[in-house]
């Protein structure tokens, strides 16, 4: 196990009706003049936004609205948000939505007190200050409600990049699983895939002696494997929604990933897909992640077999562990198919002939990107080709 | 799953040599004049205290020392600490030690800004303020480094009671597994038992649909079952120590126990043993917890069988699930014996004839204490009798 620092100061407020507490928690965490940030309308249509506004008003908290966040949130709205916060003297940002809204809020939060271009933080610079951010979560997926991460897409050129800092960890996150009961099956499955990917990116590591985090990762994955089919079959199943929602947070605060080298290449490789085709991130991951697993399988067959046995319930083939490892990947793909996810380029709406452009945009040139297996541009092209042609 | 609030704002700094960062983290978290609280000498003898002092001095932080905390920490030293903090204008308490030292520090922290008797907080009153507390942990056991709990024993009469508040969650906890490599096997095993008990107290619940926390609980238990025998056989095994140390924290921040009814009766029933005989809390739990499990087994045989199968690796007896459930308890006892823990009163140094006095002190009279199974005084006596006579 490697040395680590772990800090997750977010106050999680979980359960039915908790969105009505939003105002009280904003006040508790020092907010008085709020930017209410949201998406393209579902929070408005469902009446959620009105309930949140009422709870702010009850506490005498003023607010300014900024809606319109799109999936794969854009820098253009972030710039608008930063200006708005400055002109209105905003002291607290409340994101009402999913990962895209929260990530956009985090970008605005870093940008407001910064003299330069907020995009600097998405090119490796660390912020020194940020407005406090909090969330009312509406989909279990990105884990942004409990993380210090944010991913933004540059409108011009479609560059999708991430930033990270403890300063943008939400002060509180209100998580009412009931709000997710009306999500369409496809979006639900995309979220579930994202959650599982967050765990797998931590699971496949070269760090040895990490039993506690291995087991915690497996705990989240086993939960997702049990609960996701239940909500696909019965979207209104509150209990299954609740298990998935908490699993999604645990998956990404990093409590299951501390002290070990991680591998975020599947996320990076996927980002080029969602940037180019504007497809859902989770759907892209469903296509990329098993392809990546196939490509890296021989690097550490016993670790891949461990996942197959402990997560997918495969019988260990002690004479041919690679068979077990590959059976685990096959079960992952069958699982993804069963919850309605695409498993190849055609099903995603991607094109094999775009692979050179995707690799080009990934932008490592002659270099390599580190992780479980160091990847060259050629390796990444191979992974895209496996993904393009995957079948069950 | 029930509604819940979860808040764990402690910054964990984990790994080799991290104790040398103590001064830097005190400064980061706003401390300038520190009470350095420790135990009966091991932190002094090992040179740890000197290293911590140097790191404080390097940051220009002044400090006052208060050592002498005993296992099952006493109210008398807490009163002394409160007076000392007031007279010296202390603004931060740094506990260097295990659960006893940390719990004593938390009691002092609540007592300093309070006009009344700090013992009020151990009789149900909630504190409104507390000095900031942080820790340099020297044993994986109580989980106090990541919890908002504290247990103190009243010298007069031997009353052992707990207090809880988010205000006493440590600001930071420095956790260097190497510091635990010199711990004697018995103390190590006591700590491991305490960690496992913290999980089991959360695991046996009447709340349904809690797959995510069930799985997280199992993750911690499986880790303990794998790693504890390794450190008993090879105390200097850093990697196994590291896994146990992080498992001990995860076991007790409550991240594995949110949204579910918990049962802390084994802890309560044990407290009377360690208060009367001054035995190690973990050793008392080794005697009590399996006895409690036997007593409550028929209440929900399938939940007990789930633990047997998922945690202890028992084969499920689908015709006779109770056999599986009881086999799980038997394996728990064999595990405890294998790591050198007592499993009955004689091995602990307790006496069956004291049971009426123990029950009397538990103090529920004609009432009942809630949990997985509500217990009367008579039930508690039965559990003590099972514990008194347990055999493998």
C-alpha cells in the first residue's frame, strides 16, 4: 500500500424529502447569496427547482438562477456563470442536477476568485481559492457530489479535460433517491456504468497488498450488479435506487481507491468519444472499458481473474487462469448488454474510420500514458478497434 | 434503507513517516498552542513523542504535555486536562496514542468551553462547542481517529459511558502503520477484535435493503480475517499492518453503517466487563460478541447465515440455514482463538458469580435495550452465561 492523504469533508444528507432541507444546509454552511445552477429543464419540470427555491426563501437566502447546463458541460456557460457570480456578489453555488451541472458549478467556483482564465485549472494549474459549492443530486453516476473533480468540454475544438482540488469538494450534498426514480432506463444504465467504471479504474492497479481497498471496490461492484437490473426492470424501486445512489458516492470519494496506483485511461479514451459524438459518458464507457480490459488482460492475469471470481462469480480455472480472467470480461459485457448499454461502436453511434482522429485528439503523440499498463498512441488505437468490433 | 446524514471531515494522512508532518498539519488546521496528550510511556520510549514535538517546534507551535492516559480512560485525568487547557490558553489538542488517549482528548475538548461538568456529555447532553482535536494514531482498534465518539470511565463507581458529536471528529489523523509494528500480539489481536466488532454491531440490523452497507461491512471483515493472522505471525509486516489500520478507520467513521439500524449491545455488555475487571475492551468483546450472536441467532437466521456464507466462507445449508448460521459463529470463535483471544470468562479473568452485579450495573432495570433484538436484564444475564461457559 502506498502512502496517501484522504479528505472527504462533504456533509451527505441522504433520503426521502431531503431536498426540502437545502435552504437550511446552505445557511449552516455559510451561504447567503446563492447561484442556483441547473440543467436543461428536468429539474424545472419536475418541480424540484421550485421546492429548492422555497427552502432557500424560507431561510431568507437570496439567489440568482443559471440554467442550461448540457451533458458534457461547456466552458462557454462557465464563463457566463463566472461573470454572473461576480456581478451579483454570489457567495455560494448550489448545483441542482447531475454530474454535468455539478462539474459546471465547480468550474465556476474556481473561476470567480481567479484573475486568469478558469481553463488553466483544466490544464494542470491548482486553484488557490474557490467559492463554496454544494449539490442537490438528481442522478447516481458521476460521483461529483462527493469528489474534488470536475470535467469540462471546451466548446471550440471539443477538448474535454478534468480538474481536481479539495477546494471544490461539495460542502454538502443532498441525495434523495426518489428524485432518480423517474430517470429513463437508458440514463439510469449510463449512470450505473459510470459508477462501475470509477471502481474498475481504481481496481486494476500495480500496487500490491491493497486487500482493504480491493474488498471495498468489490463491495461497490457487487452492489451495482445486484441493484442495477432491479431498477432497469422497476424504475420506481426506491430501495434499489438508494443502494445505487450511495454506491455511486462511495465509488468516487476515493475511499475505495486510496494508497494504490490508479488507471484512468478508460475514462480518457472514452472522453474522446463523448467529445466527438456527444454520446453519454456512461455509454461510451460501456464500449471502452471491457475493450481496455481485454487489451491489458495478459499484463496481470491473476488480478483480472480475481475480479472475475470475486466480482463476477466465475469459477476459478486454476490450470488456465486467463480463461477465468476473460470469462470475467465476457460477463461484464453481457451485464452491460442486459441493462441496455451499447457494447461496440455501431451500437454507440461511433465510426471505426474516426479512430485515427480520436487517437490524434487523445494527444499523447509519441509519448505514453501511465496506468496499469502504459499505453502508446498505437495501443490506444488497438483498444478503439477492439471496442469498435466487440460482440457477445 | 433509512434516511441518514453522514459527515466525516477528518483529513487522513496515512503512511510511513507521516508523524513527522504533525506540526505542519496542526498549523494547517489552525492550531498554535497545543495540548499534547498521550499515554503511559510507550510513545515516549519509542521516541515518537520527541519526533512529534520536533515537528511542532519546527512550525513555531507551543505545546503543553499531559501524559498518563490509561486504557479505559478516566474522568479524573479529563478534569485535570480541562483545567490545564484553560490555564494555558490551549487552542488545539493533539492526541498521540490509541483510542484511550484520543477519547480522553475528545472529552477534554468538549469540557474546556463548557461551564458545567463534562460528564454531562456522557449522560446524553450534546455539546455546543469543542476545541479542535487531532490525532497521531499508534494502534488500529477503536476507530476513534475517524469517529465522533468517545468513551470515558468514571473512576468513582467504574461507570463506563459514551458520548458522540460531530464536533469531536478529529480535524486530522496521522496514521503510520509502522508505529503499530512493535505492538505485542495480544494488543494487536484485541485491536483487531474491536475493529471486527464495530462492523458486526452495524451488520446485524433489522433494516432491509441495505446491500451497499452490507457489502462494505463484509469488505472490512474479509480484510481483517485475511490480514490479522499475518500480523500475529509476523508483527513487523508493514503491509498487513497498513491494511488493518485503514480497515479500522473505515469500520468506524460510519460509512459502512449509514441508513441502517445498528446494535451496540455487545459493546455495552462488554463495557461492564472492562469496567469491572479492567481487561482490554477487545478481549472482552471476543468473549461477548459470539455469545450475543448465539443468543440472537434465531431472530433472523438468514441474516446470520449471510454473514456465515459471505464473511466466513461457509457452504450454505439450504435445508437447515440455522446450521450455517451457527457454523459462522463457531468459525468466528475459532478465528478469535487462533489470534490469541479469550473466548470465555475464565480465559478473560471474569467470574460467573459476578453476573448479577454486571447486569445490575448495565442498569436497565425492568426496561429493555434496543437493537437487532431488544434485550431485557434477564436476556443480558443469559448472554453473560453463554459467554462464561463458551467452548470451541
